[in-house]
């Protein structure tokens, strides 16, 4: 086996699915992609995201204690890149990326119409983690596209965008069922 630098460990795990995190700065609808993300509890339903303290997303969540996680499909790869641009806090990535904000049921940040699923979160806790913070949200409402929810929710229908390489800006699509 080839040994690599310990700091490069994240390159030798399967790529994470990209989620878009929607937050609010006053009236400004902020949106950014996050690869460090995972469910961490079923009951209560908790979702965690690794967010650098320099991100507007982090500041907005600390200020408002609310966010929405949206799951983009492969057709949104270009939009993901646009939302990742370093824009001033006053500029909405929704507009820049041509994505449509939809009013949420419980929280103030907006859902993303073009995404296949969205869930609304209230901040549960935040913990410093090296050069990032782990931000855990309690899921208070969840939505899925009608094309995915027919008679039951099936994860098979979710069409993720995997974050393969930051350096090369590479994404991958869905794999195969084994
Ligand atoms: C595919 C992808 C995944 C990313 N994942 C993360 C992440 O997990 N954590 C993080 O802090 N930044 C991540 N970033 C960088 C932020 O999305 C980027 O800095 C963005 O401009 C932050 O926007 P904001 O300042 O509006 O929050 C990622 C970028 C891309 C393109």
C-alpha cells in the first residue's frame, strides 16, 4: 500500500455528496456548496456541516440560528460552482447562479426550487473542529421533489453530485446499485 501524508486523508475516502446551504444576511439570500456534511442523529433528526469560520454561511448561521440544506442534482454542477464564488456578503448567490428561492415552512432562509430535496434546520449546537466548525442543525421540515416521492421515499431516486476534487473542480455522478 502506498503511504500518503496524513493531512491528505480526505482524498482517500469516497467523495461526499455536495449540498447547498441557504442562509440569510438580513434580506440577502446566501447560498454556498458544502462537501463536509452528514446526518448525525435520527432522533432528534440532526444534520452536521463542516463550515469554515470565514464563510458568510457560518456568520449567518451564528447570527440567525437557522439554515436550509438543499441537495442539487448533476444538472446543477455549473450552478454549484457559481455559488462557491467569493462574493461580498451583500450579494445573493441565488441570483448569480440563476436559482429560485422558495419560502420555507418554518425557518426564514429559503429553499432552492431547482434542488431535488430540501430540509429546514434550526441550529442545535456548534463545535470548533480544527480549521472548521461542526455546525449541527435540527431538521424541522423536509421536502422532496414529486418525481422522487411517489408512493414512498426511496434513496435510490436521489441523483447526487459527488465532490471529487477541489483542486481540479471535479464532480462525479451517481454510481451503481450493488
Ligand atoms: C464542491 C464544494 C464543496 C465545498 N465544501 C466546503 C465545506 O465543506 N466547508 C467549507 O467551509 N467550505 C466549502 N467549500 C467552499 C465554500 O463553498 C466557498 O468558500 C463559498 O464561497 C462559501 O460561501 P459563503 O461565504 O457565502 O458561505 C466548498 C466549495 C465547493 C465548490
